[in-house]
């Protein structure tokens, strides 16, 4: 197909997963923009209000 099919939500029901954030946290740590251990993943996201995940 000739159309771009990315930047969507790859999980069933739009569930947010840890990997959605760890890739960016790791990158920021590597670049020196963020100190390791400063951000807790539980503070960044929740699936609490997503009724579509099982």
C-alpha cells in the first residue's frame, strides 16, 4: 500500500505500555538531558480510565 501507516496506537484497545516511555527516557539519559531515576514510569501514564483494554 502506498499510504503511510504508522504513528498509530499499536496495542489492543489503545493500552499504554511501559515501552512507550522507556525508549524516550533511555534516550534522554543517554543524551545527558535527564538523570537516571528521576522519573518514575507510574507518574507518567495510567490506563485506569481506558475501558477498552481487557
